[in-house]
């Protein structure tokens, strides 16, 4: 029986070692090297790539990524909680609503990001309608700013927040709310003092699930943010393609992962077994 | 003795099983002869299930030997032992019909034409007509019979049963006891029945082994272990026991009278419980100890608070070293 | 409060669906601008006439099917192996792969392949994309299958072995059939994620191995184009159908 288990785990182990671990180790190695003239990597090992991260130019990008990710997560929490609450209270239609929430997520992410492009452009639907209705005379710059990126991210990852929240709320004994009412709590108070605290693990789980992709976002800031390097993901991609500075790109990547793990570890512990 | 050993279908010699947290089986030795109904009796946690799993091959002994038909099987995996298990949860394969469940072991052996055997097995457990049903469509009792058929059709050397009646309600349990006993006698296969229900063990077995904290306290036929318990634990575990002074007396051995000429103690009646076929009278003896008397027949009508005379015969006393 | 919630939910669902709805509606618009001039299937015709898109779609399909099949097998075996007895190293690397941003996975693989190609003399192509996709899909599959494994009765496999089945046969004949719906759902998930992937694919695809998202991205970059609306609608319908099928299968 031990033999069987060994062979069953072998393919996954080989694959992860070769196509996940080894590449990451190479990135770690590159982050300590210097950029070559023709875009490769060269010998002198250095910590310069990491000190460059504190350069105001790059620091700003990292900071912006952090802020956008945190704000997006916060919005998802604010918007997602009432949705999860609604679904858990919709009796027989629970499954239907649950599927309705997740269905958009399962269609192409690229398509959904493009949809906002279509809506927010100067010649997009929103501006066209506003101009036609006479509300504005010239198109509003809805696109190519942090707000548009935020919108795209919240839109993309909202279901990731709703699902774990729903799961946690569902697990609550219905008798708890009945007990609260029996003891004199009105619906809002019961929500605040019973449901909300008990939904905390779900909130942590959802935050983890939203924060990670937001922090490392590439497509959304690229299509909706304008400019070349709105967020860390764009910076990294840039360094590995046009700028051809692989060591620096590697350093940014590691910094990104470090930030993720630092913020996530405490959160993952508090999300109990929702994840 | 020599002949008995040659017929021994299972032998456990000084078997120990350690888990990281505790020692589950503590140096037990057991011999089972072919064709008899054995029970392994004990409270939960006493090591009886572990012992069963050691025999089936799901656990390996830390030390000691397990011999099946004289051959050492310590290192033989479960699928190569001629031992079959009826699991507590029945473990019927949910995606296979009754027929296919029963045929499973035969298929694994590579047998080609076994439909006759399968049909026979289905008939033996009285499930004819339900062969194409899925487990989800069966009742608890029916599932158990499929599990039995599935194991018996392989004609194992030993059939291991892990508390198979635990999930059934009382009436069904009592019916199944008689059926299982009859099945064992009919097929002649050695049964090893694990249970915590002493009534079951007493009713069905040719021989009982009582386990406590990983050790076997006593083995013997039901009448023997009941009337001549070897240890204090066995005495208290099988049936009920009153401990008066340093002697143990069974409730059915106590006699109560309002004005007895001979008596060992006076007592005050605390409660009188009517159980249908018997009455249990809870007494407070003059020594301050509590005792329960079991009375059958019309004599029993004592009321709370009455003062009575209690008597028993010295022959019914059981004493054990402390 | 119930009415407030219902109202809010209505708005929230609208928020989720209106952008997609708009996209679909305007794929049938005659004009290329956002003023409705009439119903037309021109843009769909353009999609089907576009050979670059056709090739890219074919590539995407090949990659998606191959990588999802491979990751379904590898992921299921991994989940089962870990379920039998823990493997902290493998579990750790699987979790890490979930936490690693796509862009980082992508560049790390690019660096890896470039290094390997110095020795092996190959180039990027469809196969490198498949290798990459499997790497990040294994974790998804493993999670779904692990969740399913936890609902199984462990004594079923023991019963099978007790009846003479070797551990492999017990897995094959008893556990695998029970896992089947979960595996199919996970494979479908991997299929859709692979088909839709842009970031990692764009980094490790060869010159001749464009995928549909790459083509869409290139067009979108140049400005809005109703051809994309049409392609998007087709993708949404396609994925939507696959998901509904997956849910049906999973209910079993």
C-alpha cells in the first residue's frame, strides 16, 4: 500500500518540482544577479535590485498596488456581505441565487474586463447615453484611472467574497437568531451582535481569496488603467519583456509574494476551516 | 489438547499492538477452533476492534504472532488472507447492486462463473427478488444481510463481525441473533463476533473472550463465565452484580421476605421497578450499602419505605482477590 | 430588513449582469459605435471569417483539453495519495501555487524555459503552455477532489481489500467511481481556466502558438471593436453551457 501511494504522488511531485519550484528558485537566484547587456543575467551578485524597490518611482507602484488591493477587498466585503445574507435567507431559491452569483465568474475574465472597457470609454455606452440625455456635453474620463481599475477588480472578484461568506452564514444555527429575538433583540441588532461576529471567519477567508489576485492583478490594470505600469503585476511584466531587466523583475516578484504571505498568514489562520 | 491445537483455525500468541498514544492490545493470546461461534466482548476502548483489525490484516502487530490455519500471517495483507469482515457500517459499495456487491470478492479472485453462488447466497440471507437493488434502497437490516452474504459467499476460514447489530433497533437485533447463530451452524464457518452487548454475547456464543484495557480477562463458554467469573471485572461486566462486603452476589440470588426466619440483613426498600417479566427492588442494607434484588413471579410487591429481610446462599457468593 | 435586502440584491445582480448583457446586445449592433442602428450578424460573420482567430481558438481548445485532462489525472492521484497519508511538502507547494500571483508564475516559467532551452535546444510552443497550465491547475483539481474524498466512507476501501482486492483495484473499482462527479467538475474548471488564461500563456507561448485570449487582447488593446463583442458572446455562451453541465454532473 505504501508503494501505491508513492507512485500516485510521483507525477504531482515531479510536476510541481520541475514546473513550479524550480522556476521560483530561478527567480530567487535572478533577483540577486545583475542585468546583462543583451537582456540576460550576469554574474555580479548584488542586492541592488531590492534596494531599488524603495526608489520613490517603484515604491509608489507597490504602494498603489497595496492600496488598490486593500480597497478592492474592502468594497467586496461591503458589497458581498448583504448579498450573502440575502441568499442565505431566500429559502428554496438559495441554490439558484448562488449559481447566479457564480455564473459570471465562470465566463471569461478577459471578456468581463473588456465589458467595462466597452462601457467606460469616451465613446463607450455610458458616455454615449449621458451625452444623448444631455447630462454632459463632452465625454467623462471614466477610463484609464485608478477608479476604473478598482471597478474592474471588484467586479471580477466579488463572487470570491460572496461564496465563503455565504458558507459561514449558512452554517449558523437558525436557533441563534431566534434566541436573540426571544431575548429582545430587533433584527438589526441581532445582525450586528450575532450574525456579523459569527461571519468573521468567512470574511477572513473571502478577503484572502480576493486580496491575492487583486494584489497580483495584471489584465485589469493593463486594460482599464492606461499607462504602462499601474500596478506591480504590470511592472513585473514590463521588466520581463520591454525593459528586459529580469533581475529587477524577479526582485519585484519576490516582494509581491512576500507582501502576500505577510498579510495572508494571519488571515488564513483566522478563517478556520472555511477555506 | 494436541488435537485441539491441530484444529485451531486461528491463534494469537502474545500479540501486542501499540499506537503512538497508547497500547491498544496488551499481550493477548487466543485460540479459536474451527466451526464454532466466538465472541469478543468488552466496553468501548478495550481493544476488541483493534484485535479484529489485526486478524483481518488492517493493522500489523507490534509484536507477537498471528497464525491462520497454522501459518504465520503477520505480514500478509488483508486481500490475501482467507478471512472476511462484516463492517459495522456494512460498507456496501454504493454504486453496485446487491448482486454485484456480493459478487465482488468472487470477481477479485478471478472466478468466472459464479452466478450460482451469488444466487445461493442471496437466498440464504432471504433477499431473493432484491438482487438488482442499490444499497441506498435497502433498509438497515437488509443492508446487513447483504454484507453477510458478500462475506460468506467467499467461504472464508473465519468470519469477523464488527458489532454488526449495533445500528439495528431492539426487536430486529433479537431476531438477527437467532438468524446469525443458525447461519453459523448451517455453514460451519468459524464466527468471531465483536460486541459490547453482553446479552448478545451470552446468547449467541459457544465461547466468549472478555477484554478489558487491552487484555483478555477470561475465556470460556457463556455459562462458565457467567457463573464462575475469573476476575472482579468479569463478574461486574456480565450481568449485574451486587457488592456486599467483599462478596459479590447476583441480584437474582437475593431473596426478600417481610418476616423471614433466616436472614443475612435487614434493608429498607428504596424503589420498586416493574419491568414486565421481573421486578427490580432497590434496597438499602443495614450496613449502608445499596443492593438490587431481581424477583420474578407474583411474590414481588414491595413498597418504598418498607423494612424487609434479605437472604442469600453462601454458594451464590463470589469473592475475588483485591 | 428583508425588503431592503431584496432591493439591494436586485441592484447587485444587475451590477453583475448588465455589463455582460450590454456586451451581448451590442454584438448584434449594425454600427461599430455604441448607438444602436439596427440588428446585424455582421460581426459574427467577421469572427468566423477571421482565420487568425480560428487558428487561435483551435490552439486554445487543444491546450485546454490536454492540460485539463493531464491535471485531472495528476491532481486526482495527488489528492488521493495525500488523503491516505499526509505529504506536507507536496501540500505546501500546492497551496503556494494558489497563493502565487499569475504574473509571477508566468515569468518564473519563462525564465525556467529559457534556461532549459540553452541546453536542450527547443523553443517555446504549444507544449510549454500546456506544461504551465497543468502546473497551476493541479492545485485546483486536488482541492475539489480532496473535498469529495472527505465525504467518503473509509471502510469501503477496507471492505474491498478484505474481499480480495489489491489497494490499486480497491481505488479503481470503489473509490474512483465515487469520485467521478467531483473529478469531472474539477476538470471542467481546469478547462475553463486554461482556455481563458492570458497572463501566463502570453509569456510562455511560442511565436506560432497564439491563443484566443491573446488575439482578443491584441484587438482590445487597439480600441473597442464589435468583433470582440461577438467573440465574447460566443465565449460566454460556451462557458455558461459547460458550467451548467458541470453543475448537473456534480449534483449526482
